[in-house]
């Protein structure tokens, strides 16, 4: 029964996997992997069966006809009498078991085999053997694997031969004549030992190439000792092993024990003296006292190879003498960059999305939203915070199999907000909102299919085309839209002073806009009309899926018929990883409206850990930060975790409606991808078949950037002597806005990089010196796929003589500044929760500007409250300031808050030169124009005076609030 049940489960999983691959048009991947596994299983099993089986057969045939009388043989007689009647059964069971185990193990190495048979040259050679990198990446790993299986077969054959010879008297532990083995047994075992030693010679020769992955020296890769001692030792050991193998084979003629024993002793002695002692002497007495000088050449090899392997060799580095002071006019010259600064934090406004756009309690947004770019109504690209409204599952009181898998099948609609605009209450300005979706985004992109059948939330499988599916609530759309801030409600430059009423009011809109509880409104239903999933054509298919998911309702539900379809493997990463098991997916797929559909865009990588001399790192550890700490975002794992080569070679899309998967070749020069395309010629679509609209939404991937910045910590140093000292190594700073000790995540923002003619959509990060907190470098990569500089890494190295505050120091300055504390104190003393948003760093005015939004959330509002952006903190040099908007904060920083941010064309000396001409015009044309100008000046003066009075009144109100709170605390204490 156990065997039958296991066979049924295996058959169900196998066949449903094939149906799934056929449904997404990737059956060639399934069949290629299947037949490769079968081939390796058969080959490895056959080799194991032949080698071990032949050894057992010859050992039995060479058994002595007469065995000496001894207590040992008398004891073995009982075993022989028990085994002989079933000798053939034992033989075939042993051979078959070993063959199955070997075949199963070998089938798991199918990727290594396909890389070997489809290997592509890198077009670059290693610095030691002058062989193409492809040999080390594709050929050498497979040869090592192949050698390992042959090793195992010979060792098992030797063990089996010893057991059979001992059982039938060919090998004896007790013998009065001193002959421990018969001549036939000695010949048999000598041949097996000779084959083993010959394999060891091959292993020694391949180990020479493996030295390029040595960890003996100061850096990864072959060191001075490896090249000048170990390499020579391995060559000597190869020759000695061949000689010893010949001596073992010669024992066929000599037929005594002395020859193989002498050969074995020679091999062991040479392995110790030549393979261990000699390299150790060279390392300890020659290298260690002169390490920097002797290892310099090999450190340089490591630096060059590592920079090539991680694609950072072409990084642009410029020394940046960051200024720490700006005049008002210089500030005005930078005023045009202010509107592009993204203030909305994707990790904070997720709560706002949840409250204002959840619509029903069973819809869900991710903890960290994504940043993309869309055109506004004027055709300008704007950084946008985007997410799709996914279906988490049915309401808790209705969570049963029917609702979860047949009724609540899909999410609904895209939600987007401008990254640099808020309304007067501090809420995001939505450019796509509500159900059905509407807004500026859909007006620009056109109508699109809003239903989300494939995403990161929901049941592991759903069955469509059976019961009617819940689509969306039919509420009064006009009433829902009234409380949703749109671009017309955006207030960017207007000052807002935080107060208690703002914080407490943050929950008012949530009750009206979130729609977390149904209020009797009717519901719309739909029936899936796509081609996604597997069609349940027959009752047999339903049986298979009932076994696969261990659910009898798949069989018993009468609404499921031949027109029904089952949708499974629904997350974008799972689908891409399944159709392309040779790729590694990025941990942050993101949705985009492309050609009338919501498409999940998934970045995929080709990786290797066999690039000579390139430093290896743990992939999971490198991509971990406050966004990927296991709660907000899951990190995609790599087999073995360690890599030393990575390329973003594939851009994949997953249709959110029908699950269609497309793999597009992005890096057309990657030899690893070329190798896989040779193995799976139908899997990858050429790059030129990508639509223009899809290309517009591509971006530089997060995980690749984080891996590169991890490498850049040390490998920005390109001189071996400087690398050896390590004085200039950097660290990625900890996120100062988060209580954990995880690294600060990279941020997507549009920046004006020094030397660039126009702003670019970029992914940015910072570095601090090792064991220090001041800023040492700023790193950015162009993330605009339409730019010729896409993927170009750029570094601003700050002078060591100038102290520029790092993120942690700036955060500390924010927390300790008197003006900032004066604004925050009333909020912190109330029940409001103050949340610090992402601390952005960007080039500004010849220096580096820090911008951090502050969100206020009603502390007693419960689930109905959400964060409102109320203040912006800025830092430049060692000065910090706070304001209701970014412009106000900059005014406070550079002008002490005395007036609004000057426009770039503020009149200066030119105005004074034109004054006489204006006076002349006044004399000629009367005093009408002059009176108008004077009235304008008077109006501006009145506006300034009113603004100052309002500030004073606000200070008085804050003071009264503090006094009232102190009285309340005293009374509660009493």
C-alpha cells in the first residue's frame, strides 16, 4: 500500500507538471530536463552496475576450490550456507540498489551536464593557464563531477571484492601459512587499486586548474605558494601516481603483496612530503615574511577578475569635492531639481494604500511598494509608487474550500500615486485608484485588463470556469472618489505646520475610503475568459489534481466540468523559476501596465561560482537589508548561496490575467546565457521582440545592485598595495531610520548626477569608511532603459580631508537639532506616532543633500489611522533644518526661514542696471506702471508680514499645547 500510494502521488505530480509546462508553452524545457535526467540516470546506473557487478562476479569466480581448515573458515561456513541458495538474488539486488542510488544522484547534476555539452567561450582567458574562462565555468566542474562518480564506482567495487573474497576464502585474516590472500584475489584487488591510483593521477592534474579557486592566499584565487609550490607539487604527484598505477598493474605478473604495498607507500609518502610539507614550508618561510611584495601580482589578478565577474570594471569614478555651504542664489539655481525629489516612502505609504484603497478587507497590498515611472497628463515622466490590489482570500467567517478556491479567485486593479506630491492633509496624490480603476495613469496608458489572477497573494490554486467568481463591489463610485486625493489636489509648495488636529484627523478619510466592511452594497461577478491554467478536460485530470492537492472536493464539486481551468504556480517568481530553472530571479518583481495588460516584470540572473580568481560572496547575505529581512520581502535563494559571477541577462514578464510567461534576452553578450540558450533553444525570446511600452518600464534590478555595492566596498580599490593595507575599504551604512542593524536599502529616485546634462532615473546608495560614520562615497546606477547609459555605475568619492556627514550622523543631527525638536516635541508628547521615512541622499548644489520625510499617524486611531506626510527634514554639510515642504525646509536651511526659495532668475545686478531705463519709461508713460509695481511690492510685504504673524501664532499655540499637556500629566500623576 505504501508503494502504491507513493507511486500514485509521484505519477500525479509528474503528469500535472507536464500539463503545467504545456499550458505555458514551455514543454520543451520540461522534456529537455526530463530526458537529460533519464540519460544521466541510465549512464551512471549502468557504469555503477557494470563496475560493481563485474567486480563481484570476478571475485566469486576466483574463489578457492579448497579453503584451509581454521576457526575463521568454520564460522564463515554458516554465512556461505545461508547466502548460496539465494546468491543470484543477493547479487542482483545489490547491483540494482547501487545502480539506482548512483543514477538518482547523477540525475541531479543535469545542469552541469547541459553546460558542458553546450559550453560557450567567454572570449577571455585566465592569467595563469591562458585558457578560456569557459573551461573553468563549464568544463572543469563537469569533469570533476564525472571523476567523482567513477571514483565511487571503483571504491564500491573494491569493497565488494574484499567482502566476497573474504566470504569465500580468497582473503583470510587467519592463516598458518602466512598467505593472507590467494593469487587471484591479489591480482583482482591490485587491478582495482591500480585503476583507483590512475584516477588519482587524473585528479591531481585537474587540481592544478582548481588552484584558481584556492583560498590559501591573501585573496581568493591562486596565490604565490599555489603557483610556485602547489602547482609543481601536483605535477610531480601526477607522475608518481601514474608510476604507482603501473606498479599495481604489474602485480598481475608478480602476484605478491610487496609490489602493491610499496606502491601504496610511495604514493602516501609523496603526498605528504610533496603535496603538504613542501607548500607549507614555502608559505611559512618565504611568503609570510614578504607577503605584500610576493602576493602583489596575485592580488591584482583577484581585483581584475572580481571587477569583471561582477560587471563593475567599467564603473565611472570621480573625485567629488562636496561643498558644505550654499548661497541663496546657488540654491535658486538648483530649484528646478526640487520637484523631482521623491518624498513618498514605499515602505510607509503602504499603510496609506491599505487604508485608502483596500476597498474590502480581503484585498491586500505588499508591505513595501514599488517605484516605477509613468507619464503624467503633460507627457512628463514622474516617479510613481505602484502596487496591485491583490486578493488575500475570502473573509475569515467565509473561509472555506469553495470560497477560497472557486469564488475569491483574483485581485482587482492597479493603484498608483505620485512620488513627489501630496495633498494639503499630507496624503499621497493618487494617479490610479478605486474599483474599477481610473485616474491619470489609465488616461495616459489607455484601458487595461485590471483583474489579477497571478500575483503574490491568494490561494495556491484556484479553479475558474466553474462557480461565478467574485469580481468587485458595486458601490457608489462618485462617493468613493470624493475622498481620494488626485493630482488636482496636490499641494507641494504650500507650508503646513503639524498639530494635534492633523494627527487625529488622519483616520477620518480612512473610514470613508477604505471600505473595509461591506455596507450592504451589491457585488459584481465574473467568469474567467482567459487561456491561463490547465483545462480540466477529463475526470482523469480531476483525479490527478485531487491527488496532487489531497482534496476530494476537486472531484465532488458538480460545477467543475470540462470547461473549467485550474490555475496554480501563481506567483511571478515561481512561474519564471519553473520555466527557467537555470536562472535566479530577483526578490522584487513589480507590476506595470503594458500594452493593455498588467504585467509582472521579473529580473532574472545567470550566475556561476566558477569564475577564476573572482571573489565569492553569499548571495542571500549580500541582498539582505531592511526591505529584505524576512518579513517585508522574501529573498530568492541560490543553490549553494555562493556566487562569483552574475549578469542580469533576462527580463521576464508574467501576465497577471492569464499567467503567460515571456523570457527576453537582455544581455546579448553573456556567455552563460548563450550556453543555456544552446540547451534550451526555444525558451528565450530575442530582445528586439520587446514592445516599446515594456522597455519603458524596465529598470536596473535591486538584487544585482546590492551585490555590486557589496563587492564595491573593497574592490573600488584597484591597486594591490592599497588593497593589501585595506585602509580605504568601505561599509554599507546601517539604516538609521530603522531600529534593526540591517544595511540601508538602495533607493530609486530621479537625480542630477554631477557632469550629466539631464536628470536620470537611478538606483542609489552610500558608503561610509570601515568602522566610521562619515560619508566616503555615493554610488548610483542609471536605471532608465531608454538611456544609452543604462546600467552605468557611477561613483562619487569624497575627499578624506573633508568630513561629510553620513546617514547615521545626519539622523543624529536631526534628532538633536533644537529647531527640529521644537517642531517634533508637541507630536511626540501627544498620542501621535511619528514615522521617519527613507533618508534619501542626492547630489545637490555641488554637495550632497539629505532629505527625510516625516509622517504623522494618530496613535489612538487603531486600524483606521494611517501615516500622513507632515514635515520634511533636510541636511547639507553639517546643517539640518525642517519644514512643512521640501522648499520650506531648504529655505530654513539656507536662509534661516526668512523668505520663500528664490527662483533661479531672481533679479540681481541686471535689475539695478535696468532701473534708470524703467524710470525713464515711467516719466514718459505716466505713473500707471509705477503705481502697479508699488502695489505689487506692498502686497508682497503684506504677505510676508501675514506669514510671519501666522508663524508666531503657531508658536504660541504650540506653547499653549505643551502647557496643557504638562497640566494633564501632573493631574494624572496626582
